[in-house]
């Protein structure tokens, strides 16, 4: 809100708005105090009274408000969803935000260097977030393909309606069972080998005893 020093306003309602303190101070340089006939009484957290109105100190008010809105939206979405949001949803949200900023950029930003700088910074952050989410989505797709490969490798059923984590647990369960089977098989073979070794030793002892008896008879 910008008013010239020659404005002709008689009444101006300013309460119950999200004011940034520097903007509010600048406004009151051109607005006489008697023109404002209302005021806030209680301020939210991080806000305080300035000229009887609630405002928040912020170096980057536009960016701070947008990030705050995104954070609040994320909290609501997490509470609404039982499952964690997917990378695709995050990418779509970031792209929607980017398109919104692009459309807003059509409005002339001349004379407001701070807003222009914050919009440019936000564009860069959104682009970086989009790139990171695309990389995460590609990684996730690669992991899904690896799970499918292991299902085919071990000849396990692939339930396309099941979540990838369930199919992955199926692979892990199969590997654990196969390992346990191999372990039991190895132990059985070891037991069998030990029994044969014991039998061989007993036969050798018996053979040695017979040889001694034969030697004794030959010496008589």
C-alpha cells in the first residue's frame, strides 16, 4: 500500500492485516494518525504493535510469507495424508509455485528492487528444489526397477497393486528363508561328514587291532 503525501483519504482500515513493520512505518510517514480509526489489540507470535497495529520485522517479507505459507500447507498435507507425500507430488507443487511466480512477474516490479530480488531468489530456490526432486524421482524409479528385477530373479510373484516396500519385504523374506535353508543344509552335511569321519576312525582302529592280533599269531 503506497499513498502520496497529497492523498484525500478520510478513513483507512489497517487492522487485521499481515503488516511488515518497515512498510508500516513508511506508510505512516504519509498518513496522519487521526485518519486511522481502528487498531489491533492482540498480536500473533513473532508480531508486535507498531503505531497500534500488529506487524512483523522481516528482511525479506515476501519470501518469508511465502515460505511460511508453504510450511503451513505442508503441515496440513501431512496431517491429511496417512502416507508420506510422493516425489511426484513435491515436483508438481514446486512447478506450480514456479508457474505462479512466473505469472506474477508479468506485473511490473520497477521501483521495488527488494521484491524483484526476492522473487529472483525464490525462482532459483524453486528451480533447485525441482531439480533435486527430479533426481530423487529417478533414483526411486531405479529402486523400483531393481525390486522388480529381484522378484523375477527369485521367481516371486509381483503384486502390482502392492506398494514397492511390500514387494521389497517379500524379497528380503525369501532371502532370509533361503539363507536359513542353506544353513540347515550345510549343518546337515557337516553332521554327515563328521559321522563318516568317526566311522572311518573306528574302522581304522578296528583294522589296527586286527593287524596286531595277526602279528601276534604269526610270532607264535
